[in-house]
């Protein structure tokens, strides 16, 4: 069996494989020797306190931040040679933290921007996709022609996630989707994450709301000061002494 | 509604056409020509600074490249400045890509600093390069009479007026078309939030270069036009840092990120600058520049979104 065919079989089960990456700014290493994987159909979460380096990991996967060491494989292919837009063409989609939307553009335009990789397709393909996405986020339908900066924080987060889904992701990466939102809205966001997952989209979730994230995750990793200190199933991590003591105040 | 809007533009263009016939005063016509030229420059900058979020403070480099290219082609090869104008635009695109590509990862202030440095390098290079006339500058041979081939008109400013008006309207038309196209859509996304645009797969480097190319081309065309208008160019007149600053000021004053904002900026600031210079410039006290600066300062405090904010309801 050739190396290529082995890689292809490997890629059938493992969506993303991060191998010993080191990321830093100048001489300072923010992420050190981090390895993890996301398999098909999984929700995997990376949890940790503010400043642990969670967002940096996501940015490095999509290519917005360069690696100093290690490599990232997506569906069996090394991503090192690809620019951010080429990685996204291959199906990795990042929804940045803080519900970042294009405030001066309408909801419709924001969704169209999410379909960048289908820009050469017929308009009807994109409109069909918008319809599908708005079934998950009905609130967007009501305000379709409004400017995004007129929306509440929760609605913006919904829009950011919907925009991410417009790219028909093979892997959806959510960066702190609950950041700065009221508990009721957070409930809604987590419900939506499960709906997206039920449609077969693997999710890599980065969160500070550790309990909520581990509850819905198949597997999780605990990140401290740029290093993974613990890994296991969501339930295992919830029961671990380290997580209870350091993050859940128990 | 759309029909009414078109009629409004037609009326404005007709007014612009009859203006120099009604006000047949050379100085007034000169001011109008400068309005068109600066309107064109500010509109070009608007593509990068207003829509794409790239603050360039080095547009004088492209203006100078346009001016020098058409003048040199005319002086060395006898090529009509009309073709020289296009050639200048193309050379400026090449220069824009040459500076834009290595700077494709620079953001905000760092990009602005890189453009300032680039403009200074071009200025110093041209000041010391004997082939382009060095500090002495270049002055093409004067045609014996008004000539369309040589792009020289000395009996009247009217040809310059109408050419300037046409070039400005052409720039507005092209920028409007680009901004309303799919490309413009991605440029605006880039200007709003580059990182989010990148996370959606928008090819940042490609759209940055498109934006820089459009702005460089029209800035250089304005440079060629200016060179033919004054028929003498040297680094302080076409590569001056203050020119880069003026372009940004006019666009911001009128309202960057809107199609008509930069034109409004030119319509107000250029006559103000020209008349202030004519009235107080000879006193040697710098009063003209003080008045100019004071108006910009006060207006920026009360109308930070520019003149167009009077017309935009939010």
C-alpha cells in the first residue's frame, strides 16, 4: 500500500490533525508543542482561560498566523503550502470571536460574503444555500435587508455563524461563540451548535464557558499557557479534578 | 427615483460644461481645472483608503510617475502625451504592485508608513537621476501653436478644462462601476475587517493589488494631465509629500468611502486653498495655509464623516 493511499484512508476518518505546532509573536511562544485531532462527525472543544492561546490555534489552522514548528493536516493534506483563502476553499471555516460581522453591510451581503468560494457559481446556488442556512437561523430572515450594525450581540453572533455555514464547511471552527452574551442567548447559541452538528458538520469549538462546551463535546483538550495539559472525552474532563478545581470552582 | 437621480446628474454635467463660458476668467478656470484634478486624485485614493481600508500616504509617487513617464516619452521619442498618459498609468500599476506585493501583509499604520517611505524613495531617486532632469526637472519643447497631438494649449484654458472634467467624470464612473461590482463588494469587506474577510476565504493579497492598481493608474493619469497643463515638472512639484497629504485630506474632508465625497472635498477645499493663496499667499506669513488648516480642523471636529454626511440620512 502506498503512502498516498494510506494518507487518503487516514483522511477519511480524521478531518484535522495538528502535529506539535509552535506559534509565537517575535521571540515569545504563545503555543508550544500542541497536538490534537478532530475526527469526522465530532464536536471537539479546546477549553482554557483567557489568554491561554485558544484563538491563536484557530488562526494558525486557517493560516492567519504562521507556524514556527509542527504542521497541520486537513483531510490528509498538509496545509503548510496553502494561503488562508486556499485553506478555506478546501472547507475549513473559521467564525471569529465576538460576533464580528461587516456592520455597514446588510445581513444579505454578509451572507453573500460567506459564500466567497462559490463566487463563480450561479446566483441561484447561493440563494438556495441562503435559504438552507436561514432555516437554522430564522431571526436573520426577519431582518434580511437590515444593516448588520443594527443587530444585537446575540443576533450578530448568529449572523457570523450563518455566514460561516454559507461556505458549506467540511470543518467549522467556532471561536468563543458565547463571548459577552446573556445566559439565555448563550443557551440558544449552544442549541444552534448542536443543530449544525446534527447536520453532519464537524465542529472545533473554542470556549471559556468550559462546562457548557464540555457538555456537548465528544472530546476536549484543556489548554494552559499555550500547552495542552489534559485531554479526554467531554464527560471525562468534566469529572477531572484539574478542570473542577481550576475552571469550575468546585 | 432612479430617473430623477439621472436627471440631476445630467443637470450638473451641463452646468459644468457651460461654467467656463459664463465665467470666462482665466483664474476661475484654473481653479476649476485644479478642482477636477484633485477630484480625480481624491477619488482614486478613495478606492484604497476609503473602500479597501489601506491608508496610503504616498500617492504623490504615482502622480510623479505619470507626469514623468508621459513627459519623457514625448521628449525622448516624440510620443503623444495621450499615449504617454496610458503608459504612465501602466508604469504606475507596475510600481504599485512592486510596492503593494511586499507590503501585502502590512496593516494600518505600518502600511501608511511603507507608502510614505516609498514616495520619499521615488522623490530622492528622481531628484538625483540626471536622465529625468534631476533637481532641475523637465520641460518639454513648446509646440508652435495649440496642438492636440502635443497636448498643449496656450491660447485658452478651455481645452484643459474640458479634458480635466472628462477625466474626473471618467474616474468617478470607473470607481463607481468597480465598487458596485463583485470585486468592489470584496474590497469593501476588506476595508471593514480584513481579518474576518480573510477568514471567509477572500484572497486579501489579490484584492489589495487590484485596489492599489486602480488607484495608481488614475493617479498617474492625473499626473500626466498636470504635466501637460503646466509644461514643467520637477520633484518638488509632482513628487512632494504634501501632495500625498492633500489627496488624503480632500477625500476625508468630502467623505471617504462614498462615491461623491472626494469630489465634494475637491469642490470645497481646492478653491479655498487657491483663493487663500491668491489673497494672502503673497504676504509671506503663511496666513493662507493657516486659514486652510483651520477650516479643515473645525470641520473635521463637527463633521468627522465629511461633507457627504449632510446628505446621508442614517
